[in-house]
């Protein structure tokens, strides 16, 4: 009995892994013997927009970074369409949290976008005229064409976020992973970013974003992953984004999280 | 000044000074952008123990043994710094301070305890080199530049530093984009599949090579000064990476030429009779250039 | 062409391990040597304590810029004293000059880091190399002066206690004692400023002035230590003891005390060693002694030492793997990681094909119950604080009282077995 059930599970599992552009199994990450993410299984649905939601310190960013191998997990496996993610990095574009780069670095906006095309040109290749035009068009999609020659430190927070989204666009990936893309940006930027993300979905690409504003989850996203060190719930917003699951993820902090979200959006 | 005096006595030290300055300034640009300026400091301090140990093993001062010893010492230093930082959870500045002082102290003691009387190897040489002694005795004037027999008598340090500079230029040209991307945003570079730790280590090895080849001719002081001052001054001139590297080369050359000339002839102009240390003067000039750009460079201010 | 200063000792040192070393350690080696060893020990304590504050402020290498920046001051002081007709080797004069140029160097670092876009590390590197380079230029000038041949300034580079005058030894012992006294007086504000600058400011401590005092002490230690340790290596006395001390305690006040003790110990042993081998430069001996203490601390200290950390990490990782594996078994999921399976097998909890043994089933249902309790506790506002102690391994019995657990169990419902 046990044997049969297991083999059915195994078949279904193999199917899930093959069809998911981002499947995480048993991921545990710990800083100094305190797990930031513990034994998390996630199966992201292809062609959908998924929000990763949870309180501060729930391990949302850590989950993304560990899944991408930027930080080393204690255990766990991550696959893209059934293949180890390390071999499929060229199909992934990652937009880190804004604070993680040196804003004083001597690069212009357009130089940053062109970094997104590195994989296309390769080590020795140089950017062609068409490549440069493509970089400009990516900048156009986020409404930043006029800023191409600015040094990146001279932009506002929202503008910087748009530049990093444009760099991801230039990567022409199948899976877009964004870490708090709406944190600290102005309303115009938030609108511009969500428009671009929805257009990516319309093109059949998969979008996963760490998100902190509970009020906009149903409006922006199809699916949700509720996280608080462990996975609390995962699935379509209608079934997974429930009062009960939110209570489990946020505990006593739910009221505060709501208030903050209301303050942000209102 | 006549060619008969200038070419044999000044031409080759001048060229060696220029090559060494540029060879250090090029990787220095990336070191300062990575907040690793003091890795340059650490590397130049550990070159001495590397050379001493290589000498103790090889028994002679051969260029190859010296290069290998110094490069190995630089790698060991970086590994120790990284180990103390990561496993001991100590901030990088303090970890560097522990490692390079210890290795330098070890080098000095080894040198004092071993019999190196027959060879030209001592602490003073390690600190400020002896650029002035790298003369070209086979030269008789400008015509010697076209005389194969005379050219064969050029100091071997010249060929060594030229070779290393050539290597650095080629590697920089080849790996410019990966280096630039991983310096700017290491996390992103990792998601591109770039081997970020290898790139970081590669930069250290290149810096160590530059330090060893330059050290041989000009001593650690110039090495540290050229790793840091020209790139730092260049950063205050422009907001573009390519331009910054170009400015740093210009500043390095200006420091080397002006420093050498001032050291050799400056005292004579003000009535003195002896020249002063060229290595020290080159470092001093690079500091003056940095001071000027810090006061008036167009991009000297931080934006944020 | 210029002849360069020869720093190397010409004679071979005496072999170590002779009875003189013990005499030196116990201050029985003549009045001067005793004074110098005593002064070095006091200086080592002061350096360890001062260096701790610098280390907490993450500015350890600022001291490197300060110490290298002393060279032009020493050389200029020599030139000025000689041209005024005094003895250029006058130690108080040389030290005053070194303090002046060290202060200039420190100012240059602060100015570059705050007024331009350069970072502090670049400013430190620029200042130390440029000041040192300029110092070398001045040294070559001194060599050409008539009185410059026996200037003896090279002793300042690597430290030397050989042939020290009585007055110099007194100056160093007095300077060491003074530095230690000042550290003792100002330790409270420096501790607060380095531990939590914002809080210190709120408590009415003038941060700028405290920083100034801290840097002043670093300068003082550097200047007093120049003759013994030398300007290239004096930073080691400010950096290595605090870093070593950090491994022995997580409490800042204890780190400071331990650093002082380790600094004093390094200087005492090192200076004694150099009294025995007067032809060896003193600085390197002291630095290597300090490093030996550091290496021992890094490896063997309890808590933060590498040995203990490695063992703990391994234990933790295995614990996590076993627990994850048990949760998977309890929920009838396959186990993917070879390490997890190996560990379960080794403990007799699972068979090679990933099926749970009887023992494994029992353990798995206990783990599942524990997980369920944690989960419920997290959703309960009253237990949230306790639930934050979840680390994937701690049993909830260790955190909550029996009553609280009963309360949780009532909410969960009756125990379930492992369902296939």
C-alpha cells in the first residue's frame, strides 16, 4: 500500500518538475545555525505571475538568492523544466533588491542595460549596432530613454529600479525573478513596472516577485506563495491568499502589515 | 642634455618606471572600485616574504623563482585573509591587517636569519627599490636603440615588466566586460553564469604579478602608490569606466616621468648636488596629482 | 646615483633558547633592557585596548595610514633640528615631528573620505603610500647632509632596541604608561561610541570628540611604539590583539580587557626576545608573537574558534537533514538528497530504498507532531515570541510549558499516525 502510493507520488512529482519553470525541493538556508528558510518546496506555474509574500525576516529574498546559488543553501534542489537550475541560468533574469549595488560606480544607464546582453555576445563578442538598438528599446519599455547617458547614481530610486528591470528585459529570459521590485518606488514607477511585468506574462513568460504590499496582491498576481521560514501556502490567489493562511504567516504582525500596506497604497 | 648621457643613464630607468606605474594602475582601477584598495597594500607587503622563501628554496635569485615565490605569497595572503574573514567572522580590514603584518614580519626575520650576503636582497630594496641603478651601460647614445648588441645589454627588469604589462593589457582587453559586470554587481554576474570567485581571484593574481614585476625594479612604495593614487584620481575625473582607466594610465605615466625627472634633476635646479629617491618622488607626485583632482576634479563629489 | 640606506644587520644573531631569554622575561637583563621591556609591555596593553575600539568601529586600517605617515615628520624633524644646530637624533624631537605628520596624514584620510567620492580604504592606501614615499625622498636628502651619515633613522622602520639611550628608554616607558592611563580614563565614551554610535550620541556623548580622542590615542601609541616596533609593523600591535581577543568573548568590555592582556603579553615576550638577539629588528619578533597568539585563538577558542564552529555546523547540518528526511517520510514523500538518505540509514530510520523502518515511522510521527505544534504556535499571537525560537531542530517541549503544549494539542486535534 505504502509502496504503490509512493510510486504514484513519484510519477506526479516528476510531471510537476518537468512542467514547472521554477521548482524548489527541500530548500534549507541557515545563517549561523538559525534557519532563514526551512525545508521549502515550491512549484511555480509557467506563464503566470507569482507573488512571494511574508513578514520581514521570513526568508523571501533568501529563498530567491539560495535558489539561484548566490548564497549557498544547507540542502535542497532547484530545477527549471526538470533540469538543474545551474545549467539553465541563461533562461533566468534576476532583478536584485535595489540597495545591493554600488551606486557610485562609474557606469551610465545604457552601460547597465548592455550588461544584460552579455550572454548573447559572449566573452569575446562585441555589441553590434542592432544590439545597441535593442538595449535602447528595452530602456524605452520602462520609459527611461531620456536618461541613457546619466550616471546611475544620479537617478531617483524609482528610476534606478526601472533601469534594473530594463536590464532584465535585455536578457530576454523565460523566467523573471524580482526581489521587492516595488519597494520605495513612486506611483508612476510602480505602474510602469507592473505594465511591463504583465506584458511579459502576455508573451508567455513566467514572473516571480517578492512583494510586501498585501493590498495589491490580488490585483497584480495570479498565484501566491506565503512564506515564513517554512512554506505556509502556495497556489492561486483565490484559494491560497486566505485570511487563515495570512494569519498563519504573519501571526500577530498581520494587523501591522495591513496598516503599512494601506499607508503605502493610500 | 645629450643623448650620450641621457640614453645610458636615464632612459631605461625612466621606461621601467613608466611601465611599472601603468602595470600597477590598470588592475588598481578595479581594486578601488571593488573596495579592495588595501588588497594592493597587502600584496605589496607580502611580496618580500615570498621572495625570501623562494630564495631559500632556490638558493639563487632567479627571476622565475622570485616571481613564483611572490605570486604564491600573494595567493597565500589572499587565502588567509578570506579564511579569517569568513570562518573567523572578522571584518576584512582587520583580517588584512593581521595577515600582511605577520607575513612581512616573517619575511624580515627570515631575511635576517638567513645568509643572503652574496646577493642583492634586503629590506631596503624591498621597500623602495633602486630604480636609479637600472642603467643601460651598453648604450652610447640614441643610435644604440637600433644596435642589437647594445639592446641585448638592457636591464632584464625592463623585459620582465614589459612582458607583465603586455599580459595585463591583453587579459584586460579580453575579460573587460566580465570584469566590469562582476565588479559592478556580483550577484547579477553570478546569475549570468560568470565565475565570480575566479574573476575576483584572477584580479588578485594579476595584481600580484604587477606588484612582483614592479617591485623588482621600484619597490613596494611605488607599487602601493600606483595601485591606488592614479585610479583614485581618475575616478574623480569621469563617470565612465573606460575613461577612468584611460585617465589612470595618463596619471601613472605623468607621475613616473615627473617623479623621475624631479628626483634626478630637481635638487640640481635648486642648487643641491645629489639626486633623491626616484621611487619616493614618483609616489609623491602621484599624491600631488590626487590632491589636485580631489580639489578640482569635475566628478570629485559623491552624488548620493 | 643615490646609495640607499642599508637596514640589514651585518652580524648573525645569537641562537635562541639560551638562559638570557628567561632573564629578559623576568626583567633581569640590565636597567635599559628592563625599562624597554617594561615600556613595551605597557605600550602593548594600551595598543590592544585602543585597537579594540578601532576594530569595533571597523577602522582598523586607518592606523596603517597613521603609522606610515610618521616617516616624513621624523625626517623633517631631523633636518630642522640639525639646521638649528641641535643633535638630529634627539628622540623627543623626532617623536614630536612624527606626531605632527601623522596628524596631517589622518586629516588627509578623513578629508578624502568625507569630501570626495573616494572610499576610506582608497584614502588610506593613497595617504600611506604618498606620505611614506615623501618620507623616503627626505631620507635620501638627509643622507647627503654632512651629519646624515649616522642618522640612525632607519631604526624607526622596523624597530630596534639596540644601543638605546637611558633617556629614550625612560621616555618609552613613560609614554607607554601615559597611553595606558589615557585609555583607562576615556574607555567609557570610546566603548559606547564604538558599540552603538547612535545611542552614544543620544546619551550626550560628543561623537566627533570621542573619535578624535580615539585617533589621538592611536597616534600616541604609534609614536611611542615607533622606536620599538617600527612604523611598518606598529599597526600589528593595534590590530592583531583585538582580533585574537574577539574569539574569546562576545562581550565588548571583555574583548577590550583580553585584547589589552594579549597585546601586553605579545610585547613583553617579543621585547624580551629581542633583548636576547639585539641584532634582529624588534618589530617582527613582537608581531610574530602576537600572530602565534592569534592563530591559537582562531583555532581553539571556545565558541567562535574554528574547531568548535566546524563541529557545531556539521552537527547542525546533520540534524536538519535528519529532521527534513523524517518529515518527508511522515508525509509519504520521496527523499531526494543522498546525504539525507545516508544519515537516516545510518541511524536505522530508513532502508536503502528510502522506506521507513519501524523506528523511523515512530520518530517521523513524533517529528510531524512537533512541526504541527510549532505551526499552530506561530499562528497564536500569545505564543509568537516563543515561536520565533524555532530553528528547525529545537523540540517545542524545550520552549513551551506542558500547559501551553496541551493547549496547542487541543487546537490541533487527536494524534495522527503516519498516513501513506
